[in-house]
C-alpha cells in the first residue's frame, strides 16, 4: 500500500506540473488549472500521506487522537477528490467553449463528468468517454459519500467493529440495559461493552447502520482514478493546442 501511495502521489505531482504548464488561451481556464486543479492535487497528496503516517494500515488499536487526526485527513481527501473532478470539467468546458446545440452557454449544473452530464462527456474523445463509463459506479459511491459528508452525517472512523460472533451478545446487552430507559450512563456502559467485544478495523463510515469502506485501499483507488482522468484530459487539451498550430 505504501508503495502504491508513493507511486500515485508522484504521478499526481507530475500531473499537477503538466496542468500548470498547459498553454491555455482562456484566463478563467488558466485560473482553474493553476488555483483549483493544481492546488487540489497537492492537497490530495498531502492528505493521503499524512493519513498513512498517523494511522498506518498495520496499526491494531490506534489512539483516539490518531483516529480523529486521520478522520480530518479523510474528510478533506473525500471533499477534494470530488472537487478536483469538477475542476477538471470546468477547465475543459471553459477552454474548449462547450455550449448547447443552439450556441448558448451550458448552465453550471451541466458541468461535470458524471453519467448524467452528457453535454460535457460527449465533447471528449471516444476513449475518454469509454473510460468515464467504467467509472460510473465509482462516481455514484463518491457522490454519496461526499453528499453525506457535506450535508448529512459526516464520515468517521469507528473505534471498533463487532463481528458476527459477538453481534447477538452485544444486541442482547443493549436491550437489557436500555429496558428501563435511556440514560447517558447506560449509553457509556453499552459503548464500554461494545469496545470489549469488538476490535479495530480500518473502515470509514457515516453511521453504525451505514456501509463501511476500507479507507486505506479506497484512497489509493480514488487518487489513481483522478490522476488517470486528469492525464487524459490534459492529453486532449495538448492535442487541441498542437492541432491549432
């Protein structure tokens, strides 16, 4: 995992340099390249490296402070992964002057690379469109997690998880202790019992009932997808520049 982090971080660095070096005609496109895409790529490299430092994959029981630090890096990473994709779309739309069939500018809600944003997707090469289609399920996952983080229940790293062997015992204990009503003291007793029966596992989640994702591996996949997508868009912008000479 650490070698993958190093490899994708280096490719993200090189992509950032390429983005900043692009010969873009539109001032707004250059601003998007320099101050949005370039900066977010640097931020993503920092977030993933720092998370691996404070909460490495091999840790068995991290401290509360380590979990909270890792959570901060994780939340920032998810927001900026989503953001850099939109920045790449905006850079492309501005520089290539993507418009509606009648010549009007497309509304901001149309700008993006998800499956329903066909006005932008269809202006990219067939190979990039095919690549984006392969990412459709990833876009759904990413949008759901980003939406929860920004508007509903934030991402966190649970201090422990309960396996199936202990789930029934934990459920029985909760029902017993809350039979007389809910109090803060009883809640702490439940948490203490769950911690004794559970074990730490490096997952991110929104809530106990929600789905869990192993964040160390997912961050590598997310960064890799963004880098590959960015490399494709940069290549297409370079091709347009070369063909206009």
